[in-house]
C-alpha cells in the first residue's frame, strides 16, 4: 500500500496569520515539518496542500511538492480531501503544519495503525507535560474508552471529576497526526459544513462522529509542541534546540 503525508498549510490563520512561514531558528516552520515527514515516508511521498503562493514558493524552493487548493476549505481535513483528488494513495497521513517537533516514528506508528484498522480513522495523542496547563483552550484534551476509541475531545480540561479525590493526575492531548483513506476524506468534505460539536469546540475530528466513524487514538511520544499563537514560538524554539542537542533526528 502507498502511504503519503499531506501537510495542510494556509496563510490566513485567524490566530496567527502567515504561521506556516514563521521562522524557527531561522527556518520556516513548514519546512521543519516537511523535512521530518520526509524522514518517515521519503520526500517523494510528502505534499504540502496550500492555498497561498508564498507558502508554495518556499516549499518548492526547498525541493518539496505542493498541491494548490481553494481558500474556501473549511478545515485542514477538507483541504486534504481536495488534495487527495489528484494524489493516488491507500493511506493519507495528515501532519499539521504547526507541529515542528513531530517524531517521524510517530508518523510511521499512525500509518501502521491505520494499515491495521482501515475501517477506522486514526489520530495521535500524548500526555500533557508539567508545563502545559489543562485549562489552556489551545490544547484539545482527549477522552477514550478502554479500547483507545475516541469518546470525545474538548478544549476544556476533560475528563471531569465529581470530587478532588477523582481528579486525574494527568490529562491527554491531541497530537495532530491522522490516518485516513480517500473515502473517509471525501465523506468528511461532503458533509458540507462544520458539525455542531465541531463548531462548538473548533476541533475538526469531531465531524466524524456525525459520519458514525470510529476514531482510534494512538499514543505518541511526549514532547510534541504546536505553534498556535506567536507566544508559542519561544518555547518551541527552545524545544527544537534541546532536541537538536540530544538527537540527530531534529536538526536545523
């Protein structure tokens, strides 16, 4: 089976315009992500799906492939569905363009989980670190059943608890690596709108609930940090430096 990584990247982010091109240690963030994805599936299987020529120019200048998509895509997954029309593959792995610390092995783990569960959407999760606040609305929190199937995802600190004795000592967060088939991407897009829960939480994976599609959550290594707002840049750059000093996998 052919597996490809599709990286959605739009310029007009409401919280951080131009985010894919923000320099991290002197390199545009989208290139950090593309290079790490290439280490997992090789460069010929990596595509950046974008609606902006500035992003496309940077990506192509670094030797990566792009697919131009419409600016009207509701979410990154809708953008991937459009890109999948012109890319033949069995498994489409969505790696968000704001995850410059993504582990290539986690991409492969999501791919393998999808290959073993082609009837389910696959998504990554990890445990919040001590420096991450469960109350941070930029971090979607994950609830699964005991079979690792997604029950709900919220920007609020969930699961809840009746008393302090039942309070969880650790919370789980979404890591934006997904595994889809083409049919799943098309069904998501053809729903035609954001679902009620999706709109309420601003978490696109929740649309699959309306499609009666199971979502299997796969644990990834801790330490993934996303750039959601400008204030996140310093912490991510520090993490990139730490990773570069401890492992050859993530070098600027």
